[in-house]
C-alpha cells in the first residue's frame, strides 16, 4: 500500500497527503523515502501543477521523524552515511520542484519530519497545543541527517538554530512564528485552507529571501559577520561541553556540522553532515540512547489501563513532597485537598505548590491562566473535612511507620469504601503499613522522586495484599501525570533506594578512608551521574538518608551496614541543604564548597593519606550498585533487567548514554564484575562479596540481559 | 410553602481595607470560601443547581462575579451563576434569591455568596481626562493631538476614587456618613452614646473571639506569596478605650458632626458563602441544617436617612412571618454606624415616629441590646458591603445553635435608603 496520495484542484494546486498505512504516526522509513523520491519525479513532470501543499493524513500528528529502528540497526559508518545521503537527495528534490511548496503542519513535527518541512518553500502550522517542532536527534546520540543542520540556520538564524539543534527541544507555534520557522500560524480547522491560500499566493512568485525574520538586530549583526561568528560557535561549544562533560558527542558534532556548512556552503555541508551521521550512528552511545528511548516508550504504554477515575485526591502531609505531589495532581486536573496538622504547615505546602506553578509559568510551560487554574484546584485543611469525597489519598507524612498507620486509619474513618490509599514512603514496608487498614487491597506505594516536578519515575509498590486493580489505578494515574511508573514488589528500600543507598554509602566510606568530597563527586559526575553523591545526600537530607539506610540495614543485613560517619553527622544535627549543614557548606541557601570542618571527624591516620583515583571511586560506587541490583532481581523486586535499568535512569538519573546500570554491567562483563567485587571484598570487606547469582552468571558466561 | 434551609456557611476573616487582603481580588476571596463550603459540607458539586453571589463593587474584570467565582472554585461549567447587587444587602439578597428560586421550584440546591474587596475598588479617571485621551487617539494631525493634551488642567489628572463614589448616595448627594449625621439630628443622638456603642462592639467581639466562637464560622485564608494562614479578623481592637474614641475628630462633618471613624464600620475586605436547599432535599441527603429561612423582606425609605431602614424591613418581615418582636430571641443588626443603630432602636419604640411615617401601625417594639449583636458587629469586625448581609445571617444562626435558641432576626440598612431583614429558625 502506498503512503502518499495526491489530488490536483482547479487552481492547479496539488494536495499531497502522507498517511503511512498501518501506523499511528507517520515515519520516514527508508522505503517511504524511496517512494517519495519517485513520486517527486512524477510531480515535477506534471505541467498542470502550479503549487503543492504537503500534509499529514494522521489526525493528531504531522511526522514523528525517521524510523528509530532503522537508526538502531545501522552497524557501520558507510551504511549510516548512505542513509543520510539518500534522504538528503530526496529532500533536495523536494526543494528543487519547479513550483512553490507549502507544508501544512498540525501536531508533532519531529526530526526528519521537520527537515522535510524545511525543504518546503513555506510552512503553515496550527496553533494547537499539540503542535511542536523539533530536531531531537542529539537526544538519540546523532544529528539531523536530512539537511537539517544546513537548512535550519539559514532559515531562522544561527543562534536559534544552534539552540534548537543542540538541545533538541521543541518549539511551539508562537515562538515558531517569531523565529521565522513558521510563515503562518492558524487554527487547526483552517490549516488546509490557509495552506492552500498561501500556495495560491506563491504561484509565480520568487522564493522568499532568507533570513527574513524578526530576530533582534544584535543577533543578526553578530551572526552575519565572519569576524564575530566564531564567537557564537565558541560560546555554544563551551556551554555544550559543560553540560555533556564530554560524554555525549552529538551536540558538538551538530555544532561542527552547522559551522562547516555555513563556512563551505550547503552542498559541502550536506556531504559533511552525512559523514557525521555515519560516524555517530554506530556508536555505543547512540545504541544506548536509543535503547533508553525505547524504555521510555515501553513505560509510557499502559498494559492494563485502569478505569478507576481519579478526579479528587487528598494529599496527607504538606511538606516539600506533599506540596510537589499536590502541584502535579492539580496541574493535571485533579482537585486536591492537602492536609497537615496545623494551618501553618498547610500554608507551607500551598506555598511550595504555588512556587512550582510560578516557576513553570516563568519557564513558559504553563500560561498564567493555566497556572492559576491549576493552583485553584488545591485547597488546604488542618482536618479531614473534604476527604470523604476523595478517590485517592497520597500520604507524604514523616517516615515513621506508626504515624503513617495512624494517618491511614484516620483517612479510612472518613473515606469512601473504594478510595485508594497510596503511600509516598521511600522505604517503609507497604505490607506492614496495610496491616492497619480495613481494606489492605486498596493500600499501595506510590513513590515519587525528588524533585517531583522533574524526576519522571514513580515506583508503584505492590504490598502482599495490594490488588491488581489498585496497582493499575496508580500506574494509570502516574502516566496521566506524565510520569513513568515501574511496578515493584514490596521490600526494604523497594528498588531504587535499595540500589542507591549502597552507592551513597560507598561514597561516605571512601570519604572516611580519607578521599576528598569534591574528588569523589567529580569522579561520579565525570562518569555521568547528574550530581555528585554528597550533593545528592545533602539534597535528600542526611536525616532521611540515615533513616533509610537503617531500614535497609535491618531488612537486608550486614552487607548494607551504614557507615558510622552518616549516623554521627545525623546525630550532630547535619541534615543537609534543608538546614544548611551538610557535606557542603551553604551560604544563604547556596552551596559554596565542601565543609572542611568534616575533616576533623576522619581519623587522623586516614586523613589525606589515601588518595583514591577517579576510576576506583567509580568502580567501588557502581560495583555496590550492581551487586544490589543483582540481588533485587533475585528477590523478584522487579522481574526484568530493563525495568530495573529504566527505574534508575528515570528515578535518579543514571547516565542514559550508558544505557542503564545492568547494560553497563553487561558491557563490562559478568566475569570481570565478579573479579572486581572479589578484589574489593579482600580490601574492604563483605559488602563487596559477590552474590551467588552473579558468580553463577559469570561461570555461565552470561549477562543480565542475555 | 416549601421549607428552605441553610445547610452550612462560612466566611473568610474580615480585614480592614488596605491591610492584609489588599492584594486579594474579590473573586479570589469568593472562590476560597466557596471551595471551603463545598469541602466542609461534602456536597456533590454536580448537584448544585445555581450559584448566586452578592457583590456591591462589581469589579470590572469580573462583570458577572458569581460565574467567575463558581468556575474558579472548580464547579462544573454546566452550573449557571448570576450576581446580585443590592448595595450593602447584596449578600442577604443572594440568600433571598436562593430562597425565592427554590420555593418557586426553579432550583433545589443553591450555593450563595457575598463578597467584597473594598481595597480593590478601582481608581477611575476624570471625565475630562477621558475625553482628552479619546480626542488624542482620534486626532489626525499633530496640532489636534496637542490641543487635546494642553486642554487638561492639573486637577483633571487626579483619580476619581471609586470607593468614595460608591459610598456616596447619588440621589441625596450625601456620603453614607452624612446620612448617619441626618439621623443624629433627627433623633438627637449624642456623640458619647455612639462611642459607647462602638466600644461595646469591640468588647463583645473580643470576648467572642477569645471564647473561640469564630472557629466554626471563619475559614483560614492563605495569602500569596507568603501563605501564612490568616485566621483572625483584622480590625477589631481588643484594647479599644473611650478615651481613644473620644479623641477622634468627626470624619464626615468636621465642624458640627458626631460620626467618627471610631463609631462607624470600617471599609473592609471579606467574603462569605453558604449552601441553601429545600428541606426535603436536605433530608434526602442526610444533612442536619444550620437553620431555616422563615421569611425575608426588603423595604425602602428616604435615601438621605438610609440608616433607619432596618426598622422598615423588620416591620415588614415580622408581618410576613406572622411574628412579633417579642418572638425574636436573638438579633443581628448590622452596625454600619452606631448612630444608625441607635436611631433604629429609638424609632422602634416611638409612637410619634410610627404615627408620622407608618401611620396606622403600632411601634414594633424594643431591639434589646442584651440579645442584639452579642458577638460584636460591623463597627468591630468591619463591613465588606456585599458580604455583611450573609455574614450576619450565619453569625446569628451559629450563636442560636450555641444558645439553643429557635427564632432569630438579621437586619441591615442599605445605601440608597433600603433595608433588609430575614427571620431564621432552628428546629
């Protein structure tokens, strides 16, 4: 079946519709591109065509991009380069048609889809919320390969193009018009008629001159001059290096592709762009990023969509977490009643939610009206009034089993029979908590990660008696909230904290051995972690970390015994950022540098003696994680290595370019992992003792994935 | 006739205008208290048939403030809403309209409110400035534009204060305080009487507050950006003294007057809301109502003597209810001005007054101070005009509940020479 069809109207305007059969969205697969190529020859020969409108046959999207599966399968540079060259040639053909072309865009217009639109003479887009234009290739480790790095800067200017291509972020209708990416913005209902009118007007007219947008004069001056242009590149390069720490080659490659094309002309630029695709596509980083993309897709898809409607929720506990959860629910249309013990505490929770709304408004994610309406959905109470109509309560009170049980009982006393009680505990047993419930099947864990606004993961924790519909309801809700749920079984620390705590514990152990805070954090940042272990400990709160590690120690035994230093700091009132005393020093809420007074706490003989190199830092911290992850699989906390990897990537930001913790472990190989664990066990004790499951895996020459 | 019940109602803390609520628009005050009524009654929001909100100032940004409040409070867009304006009795009018609509069979469950943000009354421009701007915009030549600009005099640039405009009766040309001075002259009311009345209002409010009486009446308000809970009225003075009151200069008639800022109600921000339905529906839903609306009446008289009107309204509502003043066990008479309350008290027992103004009618009888405004009144707590009419009904019912009483009267004067009165019962 053909993906393209066209009709020619009485004005001589051809309307070309792209509708990939059997797919929900349009993708530019190799065969689609070949079909388009042939079709363009046919259209070019038709004398009666005076203009052309290109549109999507899908209702809610334009083109999702290239076929990611095809990119994943690129095994060598030659194949990647050829794929890009073919695509470029087809789009150049589109650009060279003997009549004007108009892309009519509604819904997502991504990657290759936008590159196709860039090859058209004009772009008319709908002002719908779903309409977004982006070149997100760098997020998959590659660069736009169908001429995007060449056409975009010529259309919207260097600064805008660099911003779009290096970040991969979406541009929405208003901004698209502003930077000149869109020629017209209209309603989705009038999209086709406006596109036809634009085409009709363009008949016989010369191509519009580029750049003809409204960007600031200063930008044009700086970009226009060959003297100052290198400055633009240098600044972009610097900020890209700072953000990627050299772990992600794609943004720099994209920048180079832009620079080369601007310096040597479009044609040379295409050739160079395709070469870079060839170089980037087969790399490990690209394969890993693509696998993370698929993980994301897997978690987004709902295997058991729940029909339990959640339109009213209670949030118990108005702290930072409670405020964040309330904000998230309210933004997505759920009416929230937030409760705490005093009106003062309630006020603090409302303030937290309000600040997140304001921040998101400032960032342009929400309009002023959306932010206001969202916040309007939250009310506060110092009692249980208003909880009788709630479909769900999310509990975010202090991490104390007795208090949580009391809150659960109090809620059930006023709640509807079928209301769900979800605990946001980070480590307390859901099964144990549910013993306080009259309806333990409706008790479940819903563990958000801090900050709620940014971390995509939700651990949905199934207690022994939690029912399947309850789990589905929370998983479906999490997706509705824009989060990625991973269902895990109950156990100390569930999945993510159980693996995270040994990692953080090892960092503290290295500190006790005499290594410096900033050296440890630097090594972990270089490895790709989003923040250093000690910064993270300060953010989580040393009190919380201490409590969680005690719980893990009780539940899992000596291998996760927390270090003495953590407990000592906790007892001395070091709680991390929240009270301004942690591993780092804080001045006016800003982190200034490691707290040097901590050195006093480290035994004199150790102090400064032992230097632990960055590789060893990473090895020790990550090995502890791998060991615990193996045990999580053995204990059936989750049953699939990819879910475990996804949880760590989306929950604590385990570096996506490494594909996941267990992917990384497999890359090293189980045999070497076991050897390294044994070596460290000799030096540092049983916490590194390789577990039997790993030893057997190594013996069988197997990995976690295969 | 159907029985109509008030299920429950609350108000925000009242705050003197220009203080803690000065940046909170009337809509936000209304939405906050409407949300609390829904939450605390547990009413199914979809069961509400109509929203009626009383408001005197009618903000320009929310022309039909009831609709805006309903939607901001999260009520379904399928629920209609309208606003009512009877100046100071707007909040009482909302309840009266709900009462009438339910009796007429138009609705069964109505959410009513009374809101006012007197801090947010707008400043307007003078007519001359407005004309000049229009002329300037339309001017085609530089000269014409210039002419429009130079036609202005400095005083044309001063703002027209909406609050003062609103508080001035357009028929008699008197600002409200001066209508109180008319009553002072009519009835020969001494300054000292007024000040003593005002002092008692503050004392009664203080006693009630300290006894925790407002806890089931006032909801906490969380005001951005700090969100510290506001749980107490801002205005009543615990340590008010006669000396301090006596020192104040007459505010409206500086030379001959007796009405001061101390013996008048302050301009105030605040909102109240309540859930009203037919008694049958309340029974079906399992509610125990706060009280029944027995009768409600509005009456009118000379705009320059607007403060006396509670007399006329009470006279009318007693007739409607088939009751006598002696049947009333507890009274809320809104304290716009001490002088005006005293005038009502005197006229109520005056044969001469009735003979002259209500010929053929007997004096209605005493407004007993020991059962009137027992928790203080608007002189202490403030008078956000569109809200007070609903507040006094709620305050009355909650005190009747505490005292185990069955019949109460809420009455008030209304700018423009009207009066409102409602008789409520607890069964």
